[in-house]
């Protein structure tokens, strides 16, 4: 009786490390030998690291000089070929993705080639702070519409392509849901509209003569991991006070609003936002005024930690955009 040879598996840890600077959401990246940006990644060493999270924190501090604060596990990414190259016969790489939040900026990084980059550079259709991104109407919807019309009746998906395009991109009266970041990325991947689909040999991408310029691609499946992290963080804003992990200990209400807008990709009405903050009782005044605002002095606030004991899900429950 012959033995079945099993493909060995290696476990890696991938971190989507988020910071805010000048009202922009940033993601920590490192450039590979191929020139593509990627998320920080390192192997899990079962002999050195008692848990996955301990391993993540250890190599991030070693490689980037960052001591992480808030960390949470996102998902396990193990699709066949996610780290493979043509002809590879080595171990299959399974990566455990993490979301981490930090107040650090470039000046605090170790000299490793790592740097923070705006996350909307990689997913430009997600930034609705000023107006609907032009890339959606100009490039994405026309291409997705043609792709949706090519669907065959044998589809096994619960929702047909046309409905997924409408729901995920807020067409024909459907609301734009800022939390569907991963759904939108996966739809673009399935339709073969992004470079990662071509690299992975997806027929829909290979059949195209050219791909539209839909953001900057990343190494391996790191843009998928980034989309997962943004979706998680946007959802978490509404029921956990995670936004304060990205702010200094003392901040103005304007700084708080800009940070929430940066993460959610939405513009928020100033007075409505301040009423929401007051209703949720997440902050308290410090009694100190800031003179660093460039205009009139503004009151400084801090996170009111007692709220964690007062109710189970303190967050900023923002209404849908439309």
C-alpha cells in the first residue's frame, strides 16, 4: 500500500498596521525585490513564540522597530498558490492576517525600508470623503456592467453578477455601504479587473487585452488582506472605541472627526457628528485649550474610559451615507 505524500504547510503572520497622519489613513508597507509594496510578513516559529500574536509582535518590533498596541486577528488566508511561483514545489504558505493600530509615523521606524503609505493608494474607490471617486463611474462600472451581462444561466452564486455589482457599488438606489470593502475587492478580482487576478492566472483577467488602472497592486494577496482589515476597522468603529488607539491622549473634536472620516471614507456633518459624540459619551473635556489648530483655540478632550464599564458596545453608530 503506497503512502500519500502530503504537501507541507508553513505558517506566516501578516500584519495590516494602520496609523493616521495629517488626516490620512496609512498602512505600513515594505518593498520586495519585485518592487511591489507588501504588508509586513514573517514566519511563525513554534519554538520561539508561544502564540501567534506573540510571534507577530516580536518580529514587527524586530523588523520595523514598532511596539504594537492594539492587535486583533482577522482571518486565515490559505488559497492555493497565494505565495507560489511557477514551478514551485515547496511548502504551501498559510498566512494568518492581523489588524494592528499604532500612533507611530515614519520617523519612528527602524531603518528597514518599511514606510507608511496612504491606504487609498491601493483601494482608491473607497475614498468618498469629498465626493464619489471618479474611478467608479469612469472605469469600474462600465467594465463590471459588461462582465455582468456575460453571465451564463449555470451560475452557482446566490446572487447574480448584476445584483452584486448593484449592491456592492451602490447603484440604482442601493446605498453605498462603506463596510463592503472586501466584497468590492473580490468582485473586481473575480471580474479580472485588477493585476492580482492576472498574476494568479484568472481566465477573466487573461482574456482582457488591458486592465484598467484600479489602484496600486500589492505582493501576493496582500491587497485582499488590506481590504479585509479596512472592512473590519470600519465596522469596529460602530461598536468599539478603537478610533482612540489612533489618536493622541488629548485631541480636539475636529481631530476626532477627521480621523473617523479618514477610516470610514465618508464626509460627516460637523454638528451631527458632535451630537453623536455627545450622545455616546465617549469623550470628556480636559479643561485645556489647544493653540495648535491654526485658528481660534479649541478645547482638548480625552477618551472617557468609564464608558467601557457602562455598556458593552461603545462606539460611533453613524448612519448610512444615503
